[in-house]
C-alpha cells in the first residue's frame, strides 16, 4: 500500500487538473453578457408593483425559453416615490452610476416628461408602458418609446358613445398635470365635431383633499349638465367617486364615463371603491383572452401574492401586460445588437462649475439599440407588439359597465365599424360605421333608472327659468302683457304664442318650472326691439325668449332656436278695388285679343273651306263673285248662332262643319259665362301687383315697429325715406286708407301670420299679393348650446301635429273668414285666352286642310289632261279656274229626279229620243212647285252638241223639231226654292 501511494497521488493530481479544465471549458462555453437596464416606478402604488412583477416575470420566463441568448438583462430598480423630481433623479442616477443601456418607466406622464430629456441627452431609450399623455408626443424625442397607447386614440370611442345616446353637453373632470392636460384639446375638438358642447372643465389637483373634491363636485351639481367624463388615475379617481356617491351624484339622471386610465385599473380597486362607482361606463383597449393570457394571469397571481402579500390586487391590468411585452421586446432588441460596445462615453467639462447633467455620459450602443427596438415585432400578451411612430396602436376598444363587484362588457368600438355588440361580428366593409345604441348591450345606469338619462336636468339649486316675452302695442292676439294693479302690479302674459309654449312645456316628459318676465317697463313701454330681446338671451339675462319671434339668420348667431311653430314668410298687403267694367266695350273683355283675332280668322277660313267644297256641286254657293264672297262671310259668321240657311251636300263639308259647330259651341258658351261674370260678380283687384312697381313709382310702404322686416326692405333696395311705421292693425288700416299720396302707404310688408290675421278682419278691403318671401316662422329662442332645444323641438312637433294646436288657433283667431277664399277667387282673371282653345282650333284647322287637299286632289285628277298639257302655266291656271267655276255635272246633286245615278261623268247617257218630252213629276219630299218655261230656240241653238252632253241624229224624210224639257226645281228643308234649271234639247227626226 505504501509503495503505491506515489502513484495514487499522481492520479489524484491528474484528476483534479482535468476537472478544473473541464469546468473552465464549460464555463467558457456558457458565459453570458450582463446588460444593465434601469426600472423607474412608483413601488408604493399598485401600478408600480404590478409593473415590476410583470417585468421580472417576463425576463425570467423569456430567458428560460431562450437559453441560447448571450445577453442577459440585469434590472437596476429605483423608486420614484410618486414624485417628478424623484423620477428624474432616479433616472440620472441609473445613467451615471449604473450606466444602464435603457430605462423601463417611469410610470406617469409628468415623470416621463422630465426623464425623456435625460434619455435624449445620454442616448438611452426610455420605454414607458404607462405614460399615455398625448403631450409627450410633442417633445419629438426619438429615444422615447411609448409601449402603450396614446390617450387620444380612445377619443373616437368616447364620441361614438355620445352619438349613440344623443347627449349634447358634457363636463370634463381631469387631473391637473401632464396626464390630464394632454387629452383636453383632442376631446374638445372631437366633441365639437359632433355638435356636443363641453360646457365646463373641472380641474382637480393631484394632491386635492376630500373637502376640495367635494367643493368642486357641488359646483358641478349646481349646473344642468349631467354627463361627466373622468380622466385621471387612482387613487384620485376612487376618491372622486367616493365623494360623488356621498353627496348624491351617483343617482338617477347622472352619466359617468371613464377614460382608459381608470377603466384599466378597475381590477385594482377595493370592493368599497367599486361599490361607489355602480353604473359607470368606461372604455379600455381590448385584449383578447387567449390561453397564454389566462395562463399568465394564474402564474402572476401566485407570484404577486408571494411578493406583495398585503396587496389585494387580484389580477394584472393592461399596463401589466404592456410591461411584460416591453421587457420581452427590450431583451430581443439587446440580443439583436449583440456583444457590441456597451460602454459610456464620458463628457469632459472645462468649466470650473459643473453639474451632474454636464458630466452625464453617452451610451455607445444607444442608436443601435433604438433601431433594434423599433424593428422588433412579435406576438405578445397584449396582442401584436410593434412600434409605429414611437408608440403602439390599438385595433379595438371595449365598452364596459361597472356592475356589482366588477365590470361587464357591453360592446366594442373599432375604427372601421364603430360601435358593435360582438367583436366577432366585425364587417370588413368600410361603409358600415355605426353609432347606434342598439349595438350596445343592456346598461345599468347610476341609480338604476329604467330609461336612458337625457344628459341634463334643471339645476337643483337655481330658481325657475326666466322666460323673456316682448312688450308690444298691436297684434295682441299673439302676445299681450298687462300689469294687474290689484296684485302688486304683477304682469299677466297671454296670447297665442304663450299658449303654444305652455302646451309644449306640458308635453315634456319632465317638469320644468318657469316664469314669464316682460321685456318692458311697468308702464307698458318696451325696452327694445326683438333683436334686443334676443341679445338679452345671449347675455344669459333670460333663459329663453317666447313670443312672435321670427327665426332669421343673424339672430341664430346669438341663440339657438327651436323648430318653428307657425308658417313662414313675408308678404305684401295692399288695398283692393272693384274693377267691374262699365264701359261700352265691356263685351270685348271676356276674350283676349289673340283669341278674338284667331276666332275671326277661323270663321273666315272655315267659310272659305266650305265654299271650296260646295261651289261646284251646290247652287247655294254659286252666283256672281260678289254674291259668292258674301256667301262665304255670311255662312261662316252665321254659324256663331247656328242660323245658316245654306244647305250642305258634300260629306267632306259636313265633317268640317261638325267639328266647327263643336268649336263654336264651346267658344260661345265660354264667352257667355265670362261676360256674365264680368257684369254681375264683383271684380276685386289689388291696387299694386308688383314690388317693382312700388320702387319705380316711389310709393310709401309700411312695416311693423320692431320687426326684422325693416332689414328685409333695406336689402330689397327700397328708399328708406319712403318707410312708415305702424304699431297696430288700426294704424295699418289708417295708413292704407289714406294712400301713399295723402300721408299713408300704398302697401305694407309683414309676416304671414300677422297678414292672415289682418286679412281675416278686413278681407273686403285688403289682400295679400304674391310672392311670399321665405323665412322660418316663429320659434322659441334659447342660449347657444342649451340642451333643452332638442327636447322642446320634438315637443313642438308633437303639439303642432295634434288637435291641441287647432284648438289654440280657434281660441285666438276664431274660425277663418270664408271671404278670404272669395277674395282670392275674385282676384283671378276672368279673361279667356288662346291657351284654353288652341287644341280645338288645331283640330278644326287640320280637318279643314285635309278636306281641301282631298277635293283639290280629286279635281286635278279629273282634269289631268289640262295639268299635263303643253300650255303655259298661266294658261293652265286660267283653264283650271274656269273649270272649277263650272258645275260638276257628275255630282248626284245635278241628276234628274227619276234617273238613277250611274257614276259616269256623262250627265245624260240614258236619255232616249222621243217625239214628245213631258215634264218630270217632282218628288214629294224635294219639290214643292213646278214652273214651265217655253223658250224658243233657233235651229242652231237647238242642235245638240257634245259639249252639252246631248246626242244628235238626223233621219231622212223627217223635219227636226225641238222639245223643251221643263226646268226642275229642288227645295231644301227650310224653304222651297229653285236650285237647278236644266234645259235639254232633243232633235226629233220625222220621216220625210
């Protein structure tokens, strides 16, 4: 044994050396590079403790799953002690003494405002997961990375809630620091964009006492707005609601909306704090509840209870998730930079007096680490982590309602779809943005009312609404103010406008106490005109103005008007006169001159057409030229009274006459009716019919005192020296009766309600003349932004559309006088113009022209040998005129009574030679008398020729003799007369 001892010692030495080398090699193989990272948080509040625990968990779990990373973040923590200077001192200490390469924190926006400058100077990225103020973006520091959302991103979600419930006023309550001030301009602009007025901004100090908070809340209680937006962190927020619940501001009618600063921290509040916030609405960034998030919550709760056993926080909030993701992102960024130069470059100062800020070093890895952070992207617990423009961006906000022991989601808001009930129901169509309250789930409001709060109430500690009413002399049916001497000279206000306002206020779903305050002196004198009264409402000396106040553009710049409750417009009223004609030429007035001329031309034209159609076949239209011309005029004008005696035998002429008889019937009946009206009905016509006539002739015109009509007349370019004022209907009657030349007026301009009332009382003497100039009628005036205007406008519609409005009108104006309708009808013209008859004349004219074309075409066809002959045109025309003037012997009107009509142009093809030709017996229906004429003929005359249509034959041994046929007389149905004398000469041949 002893001999072997040296060998044993050598073996042990070799074993120890090998073990040491193996350990050294293993240590060299697994060596990591520590990288100092600072953490500046407030560890005495829940937000700081939650953030710190999430950061430490993030690095522990990250490096456990990424064991191959060569870098390791080493946390250097500092407590800012909820102080701005403390946060800056902690950051300076970390940069100078610990040479940290990045800082996670600080926890609040005011602290970040100071720390950002240090990070910029030392090129150390400042990564905050809870500094949300938009004002930090204005610092434009590239080394500030907001691993959270900008507060301005939640503003559209808040405004969507206002649009959904149609609230028109809001009060903003915010903390007086960098965090609170940052959201104010964004929220103010957004609310104004949807016509919501931010009536008051309540600024509360971060160190305010409970008494100071209560004093501010009492101010808010005295105002009429009941919608409050709260923008602050805990514990100030929880103290605010505790005090509000104590003084009764968490009851019915109140609406509280939290920004994400408080909504995200609801899980950190105590049950007592939650109980004082029942019914509150809030918005917060939406984080999907994935398996990773649920697993993290379980692990975090176990670790947090171990680290902070006295803290009752049950689960991490959104800031904790952002802290977790920010730590992971920083670890990834540092690893991507690699084992670079992590040293600080010290700054040399030549000044004898130097400070810590002068000697602060500059991180050599800062620029590379910043770019690495900006390019880092991964799926974190809070969602997709990626920095855009130095901050995170959210895709959705959740709307929650505080109920029971916590919060309950009632809806979501997204930039593309607006308010939606479920996030899985998102429609990709960009045109489906909605702000409907139907997309929000059931909400339990403060005080648990069964209705949606309207957002305002009458202040509980103020007096009745002061309603200003105008004081005026005339038109008391609209507004009348009297003072009762038996009741301490108390004013009594009555009238149509007052009753309408009372009916509107009584129709509201809530009671509104008010009293009427006359805008005048106790002796009944007005304190100003209507514009002055409106300006008093603008100055808040009156809560509203009620009366016959017209809605006009310049007044709407000072007050908000309700919807009008009367018809609108300005009209002109003038005297009327009886224009019943008494001249000798009254009979010409029923028809206008164009209709007279057209009728006369058509009478002559129809007569000419009938002459053309009847001349060749009707003996009534034949004769000397003067006789024929007289027949044309006589026949046409005799149809006016249907007294024509000429018989019509042509079918074409009969068709023309049927149409013409119808035209004459309508024309004569209309003429008779119009003439009768002119001679019997009173013809009332306005003395002035056009506004231009007033200006051109320089007439005096009137307007009601205090009315906006004065400005209207000036805009219409009337001479102001021609204006005269009236205060009452009686004065208006007096001015109109005198006339412009005798110290009165020729016309008055006023609003339609006044004019209708005036006309109903004096309809036989005056009338309204068109046009009516458009205005918006009477309305009730309220201060700008008054929340009562929408409710009262809806009530105005309910009253004006119901029977109550009719009762009020009958009470003050009585039944409308029927003479106004008669007056309007009498003002219409009784003259009949061509526009009423041109259709009839067109039909008659077309029918006549068509008949002319047919008969002339037939005539030219029968004499086509003349038309196609070789003679000159003038010869052809003379020949055709001569032929047209001859009888058409082929017409049935020239046939012998017992001779059948053959349709041949030969007048006597069937006449045979006979030794004796006797008289033809007339038909009983057409002949009344018969006269025989013995007319001797010479032998030449007795010879038949072909141009007379006869036949000649000579028989040897016989002497020719002449037989004369007696003339045949035809009579029409009116009288017996001869229409045809036809002589037929036959040569009788006797045998020799």
